[in-house]
């Protein structure tokens, strides 16, 4: 029987320290500049590519870590450096996972390398699912993909929004409706290759936080992609649609629940990002509390400050444990019978918001300025309770999973 251990093995520690070094030496020093510029930090992505930290190989290695801790460890360290820059580095992974999860071997081999480019010519990719009228309610998506049998092409029309790297990506992965009767089971994912006519960037959003990460609308007007750009292929899609139609006849609610379950596995990774930001703010607050003196003693000498730090650290450690549990379960094939993926994302993201706000309080006036990083970390932390399913949606998924009830 496997021995129970909470310790990272030597190889994991080495990788963690290597990522931490990059986060501390390259990412953190660049954070304030790119937050102000509100632009994609291409030179930092390139630095990451040069050392192999921005590459399919690296993420695949972490993804296939048999303990499940490779990805959460990577996310925590990079986002400890800076959330906006880190999302610019890992955002491509969202699209890559879309292809790895649904694509054929040939599709993976063709498109994923083009998502990353190489160290001399780095590229990014975008995953486009959300729409102006389909955020939490993914099933109400309207972007349509229609098959033109004569030309063996799919024709995509619609507007996507909130796409990380949308419009600046080399490769876009677009989720579209192929059968409107089936709700989210009638969706399919498509590759839109580089420079495909009809795809354009709409509005680029000016954001509250993670401002170094590019977020924009993606407009699709009669975008024609070859048949081989349907992820998984036509045969597999037709089989899946036939099964979904059968299930839909048996009860529509089951169709919806299945779609929610698929998001569960990716949520611990977002939880790990939140842990990274929370830990960064906590460390700043701890350092400040032990050096800043008022009334002739360090402010941490006041129980009111010390207890806040104790709570911050306790919650961060608890969040990490939930993230690690969910990641370990996902990797070792244990079913999320209590929505453990959603639990980890919910708790970690709410912790990040709370802890970063407390950090501002502990730094006093300095915490409120851009001279210190905690106000940026607090702005950044707000995203974790919104993307990859809001906190309310996580609670809904957890409650529904626990009760088996269609909670509305
Ligand atoms: C910076 C950023 C980057 C993003 N990146 C991507 C990306 O790369 N690709 C992509 O496809 N999407 C992306 N998103 C979209 C993101 O996933 C959505 O914003 C998110 O799912 C919420 O959707 P919405 O914004 O439409 O909010 P809505 O769904 O309109 O929700 C508004 C409010 O209503 C609440 N609410 C909704 N339904 C319920 C309910 N049933 N019960 C209780 N409360 C409810 C929500 O919790 C929220 O508080 C990104 C978003 C942002 C802000």
C-alpha cells in the first residue's frame, strides 16, 4: 500500500524552486510596469519561453505528474510572482487543454505547438466560450457552427467575450452550438487557424485587475474552417450528439448536470492561482508588520494585527490543502462525489479576496498606494471569484452535487 505523505518529492521541490526563482527574479520586478501599461508582457513571456517555462513540454510534464501536484505547484509559484503576467503566461494553456481534452492526436500535434510558437517568435492562444448573454449560463450560448457538406467546411458566426488573449492569439479555440436543441451537450469546439478571414478582435477591456493579461471580445463573421478543425472529428461528434439526444429524451436536467461536472477538473488550478496571490499578499503583510513601528513597538506586537496574520496564514494553508486534495483526486481518477473541485476554487478564491484586503489594512496608508504591491494583489484577487465559474456557481454546483437536487 502506498505510504501517505504530504511532502513534495525532490524532483517536485526542484521544479517549484526553479519556478519560484523565475517568479521572484523576472515576474515580480516587472509586475507594476505591466499593470500600468495594461498590455501583454511579450518580453516576459519570451523570457519564460527561453528557459522552457512557456512551452507545451513543461505543462505536459506538470499535467502528467502522477501525484496531481505539478499544476497547482506551478500556478501557485507563478501567480505569487504576479497574477496579470502569470495569466499571460498560462492563458495559452486554457486553449491547449481544450485541444488535449477533445482533439485527436493529429490535431494535438498540429495545433498545440502553434499555440506556443518558440522562444524566437512566441505566440499565444485563446479559449473562447463566454458570450455577452452566456456567462454562467453556458447553455444559452448563441454562436453557431453550421456544416457545409459540399466544401467540408464549418461556418462560424457569433460574438465571444472575455476571451483571454482574444484577437491577439495565433490559434483560437471556439466553442459553438451545433445543435441548439441540446443545450450545452449540443456544443462543439473548433480550431480557428492563424489569419483566418472573418475573425476579428472586438472591444479590448480595461480591467480592475490582472491588467497585464489581454481580455477582449472576439467577433466571428462567416468564419470558414476546414472540417478537420472540428475537435475530435465529425464521426465522434455525430455519435456524441446521438447519445445526447437519447439522454435528453430521458430527462433534460441530466444533460445540464453532466456539463457542469466537466468543469470540475480544471477548477483546482484556478484555486492554486488564488493561493499564490494570497500568499504573496500575506508575506508582504507579515514583513511589514514585523518592521513597521508605532507606539514604540512593531505593529505585530498588537494582538489585533497578529491575529489577523494568524487567520490569513491558516486560511491560505487550508485553501492549498483543498486544492491539492482536488488535484490529487482528479489525477488519480477519484470521482468528485462532493464537488471537491468547486470547493477548492470557492474557498481559495474567497480567501484570496479576504487576505489581500487584510494585507492592505495591515500596511495602512502605504497599503492603499501603488508604491506597495498589495493594492495590485487585491485588485487581481477579485478575478478568482468570477472566472471559471463565479463563487455563486461553485456553491450551486456543490449544493446540487451534495443534494442531488436541481437547485436554482
Ligand atoms: C478577466 C477575465 C478573463 C476571462 N477569460 C475567459 C476566457 O479566456 N474564456 C472564456 O470563455 N471566458 C472567460 N471569462 C469569462 C468568465 O468565465 C465569465 O465572466 C464568468 O463565467 C461569469 O459570467 P458573466 O460575467 O457573464 O456573469 P453572469 O453569469 O452574468 O453573472 C453575474 C452575477 O450573477 C450571479 N449568478 C448568475 N447565475 C446565478 C445563479 N444561478 N445563482 C446565483 N447567482 C448567479 C453570478 O454569480 C454573478 O455574481 C473571463 C472573464 C474575465 C472577467
